[in-house]
């Protein structure tokens, strides 16, 4: 599929330290420097597999086979890229470059929350950062260990259940923030980031709308805003990359319309003809779930336009307890109304 790129307002990926929106001055030495390594501690692995976890496991299997990529995020689709599966890996590399470019100077230790198969972790370690990870999914954790070996400490638990005395120069969420309870995500990050350290969140949020739209997920941006007013994290950078991430939804929609829908129709038609009685019995039993899945995934509504309408994808950098932050300008984290364009 080739989608017109006209509607995408491309934002160039900044080089490290060249972010135009906000200049972040990192302290020379952050308090984690020279810390003795903390004892390895494993929290209780989460028990039951949720449908979201299963979805991520399957997404990784497909992404690896079809696109030769280990990343589980949307990617950053610059306007020079045609929107096709073959370009997903490149878009994901550009997104990774973008994220890394937002890590302030002086950061040495990172806690990465929700590492998927560890592809970003690997990149961070190669760049010289000391990285610990949080990963609640047994399947994804096993894939990450294959890639990362015994190097980084992986806390095999939900972020909400993290038990460690460690503090980090930076806590990083790459499309994992939406999975963590909002209040916990903020309060736990406040507890585990060094004084004057950073929290970097890259994820999509729901705009303030009366209806939720066909794409689930994401915390409500105005709830995030409300929480931030009472916490010690100060917003340093707020970058809107909705236009550059939305094409991923067009890609998935194209795949579902041109592959999954016809495969499903051919398969169901065959089963109905060959095994009419068991087919009807089974279809009757699963009717509700199948209809739900069809409306949700196969109706063609989950596309880039719907994403732009109902979601806003942000790269947000916060700094903990900046001296004098109370006197500084209040955070600019504006939820757009439906139909408005990205605010850049
Ligand atoms: C969409 S994937 C993103 C993976 C990776 N960060 C990337 O950018 O490719 C979401 C990740 O969040 C993790 N996750 C889900 N719920 C979580 C929770 N409550 N605490 C921490 N991580 C969670 C999943 O296991 C998965 O690794």
C-alpha cells in the first residue's frame, strides 16, 4: 500500500541536544554516579495472561517474520517514506533515534519500563547507558534475555509492583506508559528517579472527547495534566508526533483489509461448506466474540484518520524537582479538541 504523505506534517528528528522546543540543562553529575550496584531482586511474575499481553506476543511474532523487526512501537513515519510493511523497520529506527535524541546530557543510568523484546534496551546499552528494565510479560522477557544476555537487570513484574531501592538518572517509557495505572506510573517514577533526574514518556493519549472512537488505549491527556499539577515532575519538552505515528494505523488497517479479511472469509466459507453442523454450532457459541472482533479489528475503522481524531502521540520529558520549578511557567500540555491539527 502507498498512502499519500501530503497530510503528514513532517517534523525533522533533532540531533541530540538540538531540541528546539525546550533547552534542558542536565546537571554535571547525577546522584546515581558511583552508586554500588543494588542486589538483584525479582518480584513476583504477573500470573494470568491478559488479551493485551497475548496481542503483544503475537505482534512480535508477526513483526519479526514479516518485517524483520524486534520493535513493538508505531515507528516515526517521515513524509519521505511510503507507508508499506517493508518500511516499518526503518520507521521504527527513526523513532528510536528520536527517543535517544531526547535523553539529556549527563544521564548515565536508565530504568526502561516495558521493554518488549529488548530492542531499544540493546540500543541504549550500545550507546553506553547502564540500563535496568521492567518487563511483566514472560514471553517478551524471554525474547529480551535472548538478545541482552545476563547484562541488564530485568525486574519481571508490572511497574506498579516494582520493588527496588534503586534510583535512576532517567526513567523511560516507550509506548508502555498507557499500560501502567496513571497515578502509579507517576508516583513510582517520582520515587525511583534521582533528584534532578528525568522521566521520558513516549506514548499516545486520548484527547478529551465525548466518544472514545474505534481505537482503544492511552490515558486521557487531561487526567495526566491534572496529576502533573500536584507532582514533583516538571515538564521540559512536549513534542507532538501524532502525524508521524498515525501512518502505522493505516498500515495495520491495510494489512487487515487485504490479508486478514479475505483469509477469514475464505476459511470460514470452506469450513461452513465442508463441516456445516460443527461450523454452525461453533459459530453460534462464539458469535458474540467473533462479532466483537470483527467490529473492532476488521471493519476498517481503525486507521490513521481515526488515530488523529481521537489520540495525540507525545514525547514528554520531565525533570524531577527542579530548584525553583514552582516559580517557573506552568507545563504546556494541551489536549486538543477533536478535529484540531497537531500543535507541534
Ligand atoms: C507496545 S509494547 C512497547 C515495547 C517497547 N518499549 C517498544 O517500544 O518497542 C508495551 C510494553 O509494555 C509492557 N507492559 C505492559 N503492562 C505493563 C506494566 N503494567 N508495567 C510495565 N510494563 C508493562 C509490555 O510487556 C510491553 O513490553
